[in-house]
C-alpha cells in the first residue's frame, strides 16, 4: 500500500498542474467571450442613442418690406435604432458689425407659408417633427429676421441647429445663401 500511495503522491502535482492549466484556458476563453459580448452590447447601445443628421439641400434669402426671410430645404435623418423627434429648429446668424465686433443671434423657425414655394414638391417642416428610426424627413424651414438687426453688418455664417426631444443638438453650417427674387418682383421693380 505504501507503493500505491507513493505513486499517487508523485502524480498529484502533475494532476494539479493540468487542472490549473485547464482552468486558466477556460477563464481565458470566458474572458474573451464576455469581452466580445460587452463590445456587442456597447455597439447596440450606441445605435440606440438618439442622433439626428442634418443635410442642407438649398438655402434662400428673400427680402420683404422690413424683413429678411430665410428659407432652407433640409433633410433630417435618424440613423439610430430609436425613434426621435425634432423639438426645435433655430437659425444662428454669425455676423460682424461695422466696428468688427463679432456677434451671433439665434432665430427660431416660423410657420411661414411663402407663396413662391407652393410649386415645390417638398412641404414645410413643422415643429414637432417625428423622425422614426432609420428614416429621413425633408422639407422647408423658414426664419424671419428684421432687416435692422443686420444693418451695416457682414454675415460670416449661417448655422441651422436642430434640437431633438432628448435635448441633443445637431447642426449644419453654410456661408452661402442665394437671394431669391421672383419673376413678378423683377417686372414691378
């Protein structure tokens, strides 16, 4: 019996080492699998995060009496897996005064129904605007600014800022807005 117990004692460290290696390999594989599961969960969570992407298709300025009416044809996409909505759209006008003072003003969108754009296939974007997951909406957004506000000023940029229902903001900037003059206005001038 002493021979058997001495053989058993000789194999015991080897058996323990093999068991330790098997446990280490198992722990390594489990850690890799859980790391992949964590990355996948993080990617899914990122896709659920509300996000809006703005595209500017056209931009016009029309001078009417004492106002400037800015009209932008926007496309708003929601690439996330969650439905979203636009709660507010503002136009930030960044300008320089005659004394070279830099300033900016945020102008909220208005429900403007410009008869010049009735022939256009796109409708107005009226707040609030629902944007479902993986969908896009497009339409005209209007802003009305008093001419006196920008008198003797140079406009540096126009920034359209959309705020979603979660308080997240998306923006797009342009420095160029075409002046829109209707044919009937040219004939009467």
